[in-house]
């Protein structure tokens, strides 16, 4: 049994000379709900992109359940159980909600290359299950481009969940949602996590949610990890406060 | 999205979704019946013209796998049509084998070519892809043209023919109908399969496709190769029908005309290439009756369609459908 | 002997740069892949023939052609942009490409109609066909003219793009057209002017190359394929990239003819394929 679901060692990635991610160490135990926070430009999304395989690692290594996945291509990472949602809504706009989920299921069940069956009828039941799980039942036949923004965030989640990940990377899942909608989504994530025993790493800016829901927090600033620990410890961390409030130039 | 927009979206996607409707099956049966019965009441020119239209339709259907489903606009597709035809002809002429061996040889050669060209081309998208496929296409054209000792260059490749059984127009017509029919059916099944769905997903949002575990590059390459394969079949059919193969089959204008046919017929519709091919053939036969400058008028047609009816025949169909439906009250 | 290859390579490079820079400008700013670019190039050659022969193939006639033909084509280009492409900017790529194909057909048949099917010879302007010595080998002085004009044009473009207000707008719109529009830029007018400039460049290339290659049907596709190679290697949208790539490819053609005269283009394709594997967006292209 691997100690950690995910481990990153000395990760580094630059863009045009600037280190977006600089010597980042991360170790997330299996089943944990970990939040990654930090001001804009801290490198959080870049870190996610590295973990998911969307961009290449310059230096360092990534381990998924003790397996070195540093060089594994992005699509293969999804196959081995890493799911991901995007900060900017990333669904298949010209497909219905059901079809969006069905696509993920087709990929998950290794049917993408099937050239002979008729796609329509496949995985109906499982699709309905996933759609119901995120609370979109009833919207199944509506096009992804015409459902409300909040529902599209749920669809985003559904697509990731359909692939039965053991590790879920959520990039600002509540981004753009109204304050009242957010707790419901986080509740949903928590419920599914407990049901399936998933490890969840999420990037969030809503501090209320972060501090109430997560078990551990990693704080990033300018590409580096500046603090890590339980929510209470992070809340009291002076360095973290400074980073968020600014260096206190004349605002004493 | 309001009702009207929703209907539009459904209409647009209906073609692409290809849900098995009684209408589709009935229409296909009707068309098949007409085609089978054609030689009984049509004269030689129509039989010849229909044979050509069928191979043309197959060629453009293969292209639509790339353009309509995978979203890759290839301007070098004629390379595979030509290679299929030329290699089949060459093998038959110089190795003396029958058409039944030569055709698969041509298709194989073109498929391998598609693998090579595809390998380089699918790494890039959109404008780069168009440029690259155009360039490769012209490269193939230049080879066929300049290598005149083998291919006959400007004069074309002649000296091969279908087996005696299929020498007559009617016999070859049925042969073409059979082969094209099988290919169309195969393509239809392919488009409705999970593979076809994935291609559309890749077109819609390649990033998302990757993140659900789809090897986008491998899929695109497969689509490219499969498209090349079917194009080659069309090319081989054409070569043996005309008992000759000419360089203009490899020219970019042939590739461009295929795209024009997609525009005319509507590329979001499986049968769009078929409708477009028929329309194109009609134009091709009628325009030269009153002018030598057929390309000029084709150009005008393209502009008119692109500006005013970009969904082509399919678009006209949707418009009519909605006009007729407008009378019925909504539930 | 190698000077022959170098100079003829530079001449190729000069022409390629003119055509490719126009293509890359139009794409970089207007986001249109102008497949008809070669057709304008070809038309320029035919126009040069007519204008020059009106003036008895004198030097004056040729310079008049160089001055006038590209401008006429630029005006035509502007017309096409306003009447046609203006409406298709938000359309998907197929609907942008097909009209350019239509223009290829229209121009092609127009050329057939006005000038017939036979290739036409354009005389090197009198006085410039005299040989001059470059690095010890003899070349028509005209070659030097081509290279000089191309270099001057390159300098002119650089100056326009980086030193004028127009250039500033062009760069802004190339980066983010909606933002620029929101800030008050007249995007439509800039698009038209850039499109016209691009066509003008193709026209200059067409006129300059006509004494060497003559005016032929079929040039439209030949030159566009080579221009594509330059643009792919240099990077779409980068004029500087076109310059570098034009020199690379011009030289490759020049030396390729030594090795494989029938098919020097094969080397160009090999280079293009190599670049695509290593750097899919070209040497100086923006990362998608």
C-alpha cells in the first residue's frame, strides 16, 4: 500500500526565464483532502498542469502511488486514475450533458477505438448514475452550452468522475459560482470523496471553503511552497498572512 | 438558449448524431433501389456520369471524416486518390496482374503514404495543417508529373483495363455501386461508433479529450489514414473505369474541389458529400455548355454559398424543415 | 562556382521573402490563410508583361509596372477584403479558406481570359541585363536589383511595424483584436490596410520575378507552396521569421539544384518536415 497518493519532488518549470514552479515538494497521503492556495501568479495552475501532464516537467519528479509518472503522457495519466477539472470551463459544448459523460465513460472503458458498435446505446446506465451523482439528473438531454454556469461546473466534475479517478485535481471548482452555490458543490465533492475513497487536491480562492473543508493546506507564493500544514496552523502562520495582505507597506 | 436556437442546434447536430431513424433507412433504401434500377432506363452518358459521381462521392465522404468529424481541413487529400489510382494502374500495367490484385495494392500504397504524411501533419493544427497538407499534396503531384518515364507525366498513365467481365459500362457501374456501397456503409458505421464520437469530441475540445484519457494524436492519425484509405479506393475505381490516370487527379485543385463539394452539400451531415457531389457534377456538366471558364463560375458559386448558405444543401433542408414545421403549434 | 548558387539562392530568397511576408502579415493580423496569395503574385507578372510591352519593353516600362501593378493589386485586395473577408472573420476556418480558393479560380480564369494559355516572356529591363561581377562570377545586374529591392522592402516593413502608429495598431490587433477594438481601434480599417499591404508585397514579388520566370499559369500554386514552406519554417505571423526562413529555403533551393536539379523542392520539404517535428510552430512562431 503506497504511503502517498501523490508525491512531487523538486518540481521546476520555467516560462521565458521566469520560474512558474520552483523546487516544489508535495506529498499528499492517500484519501486526504488537500487545498493549495496562494495569491495569483503563485504557480498553482502550473503545478496542476505539471501533475496532470499537460506541460512538461523541466526538473524534478512526480510519483503517483509510488509509480514514477514524470514522463507519462497526459492521456495516460487519466487512464491510471488521475482526474482533473479546469478553472475555465472545459466541457464538450456541442454535446449534451449525457453525451459529455458518456464520452468520458467510453474513454475510461477503453472503447475509444471501437469502430464497430453504435455509440448511442453504450453505458446508458452508468451515464445516468454519474449524472445523478452530481445532481444534474433531469438535464441529461440538454446541451452543455445551454445549461447554467453552475451546472456546467458540475458537469465538469461529472466528466472527471466518470473516469473513476483515485486522485482528483480540482482547479478552482467553484470559480465564478455565486456564494450560495458554492458550499453545495464542496459538500458534493466531500460526499463523493468519502464514498469512493478518493484523494482530492484542490486549488481554491474562497478561504471559507478552504478552511472549513480541507484537512491540509499547502500555500504557494511565486512558484514556491512557503507553508504547509493543518488549517489552524496555516491560519496562524505569519508568513502566509503577509503574503496575502501584502508586505504591509504603510497599511499598518 | 431559446427554442429556435435549440432547434437549430438539434438540427445541426441531428446529421452528426445520426440517430437511426426510419427516415434515414427508408431514404437509403430508396436511393439504393433507384441506383440499382438505373441502367434499365438510363442511357450510357447517365450511367457513366453516375459511376463517376459515385467515386467522387466516396472521395469526398472520406475527406469529411477529416473535415466534418475530426475538424482537420486537409488540402492534400487528392494525393491519396491519385496514389490509389496510379499504383493500381502501374501494378496492373507493369506486373500484369488483374484488377482484383492491383486495386488492393493501390489502396495499400496510398494508406502507407497517408501514414507518412499524417505522421507529420497531425502534429500541427488549423492553418499549419492546411498549409502542410497542401504542400505535401503538391509534392505528390510533382512526383507523378515529373516522373514521366514511369507515370507518363502529362500524357497520363494508360495501358491497363478491368477484367473482361467488367469491361462494359453497365457491368462496371454495378461493380462501382457495390464497392462504393460497402465503403459508404463502413464509413457510416464508423461515424456512429465510439471512435467517431471521439473524433467529434477531439474536434470540439482536444484538451478535454486528452484529460479523459484519449490519445488525441493517435486518433487523429488513424482518422487521417482511414480517410486516405477510402480515398484510394475511389481513385482505384476511377482509374480502372477510365482505363487511365492523369496528373490532375493529384493536383491541389482536386483537393480544393472536394472541399467545395463539402461546402455545397453541408459537412455536418453524413450524406452531405453525396448531395454535394451530385450538385457539383450537375454544375460540371452544365456550365461548360455556355462557357469555357468553368472555374470562374465555380468560384462565384463558392462565394455565393459561403456567404449566403454556408451549410449547403443540408442548410437548405433545415430551412425547409423549419418553415414547414413553423405551422405546427409547440407542445 | 559556388557564387552562382549563393547569388541565385539570394534571389530566390528575396522573392520568397516578399511573398511570404505578405502571407504571414495577413495571417498574423487578419487571421486569414490567404490561399489566393499566389494568384495575386501570378497576376502581377501578367500585368507587368502588359505594361512593359506597352512601353516597348524599355526600362521605363518595367519600372512603371513595378510602381503601378502592385498598387493596382493592392486596391483589388482591399476591395476583396471589404466585400468578402470582412463578413467571414467570425466564421470557422473552412468558410474562410474556401473563398480564398474561389478567388484563386476567379483570378486564374481571368488571366486565361485576358492573356490566353501560353506562357509569356517579360524582358529584363534594358540596361539591367548587362552582367556584373559579384564575388568573381558574372550575373545579370538585375539580380542585384531584386535583392536590393527586397532588402529595402524588408526595412520598410520593419519601420512601418515598429516605428509608426499604424504599426502599433497592427501589433495590438494581431495580439488581441477584441481588446484593441474595445480600446477604440478601427479594426476594420486596419484589416483592410494590412490585407492590401500583404497583396502589395505579393505584387512586388510577382513583378520582380517575371523577367526570370516569365508569366505562367500554374505559378499561383507553385509559389504558394513555396511561400507556405517559408511561413511554416519561419513561423506564421512572424515577418522576421519569414526573412530568416526565406534565406534558408532560398539557399536550399540554390544548392539543391546542384544535387538534384529536377526536384530541388524535395529538400525544402525535408526541411519543412524536420522543423515541424522539432518545432511545430516554426522557428519564430508563437506557441499555440
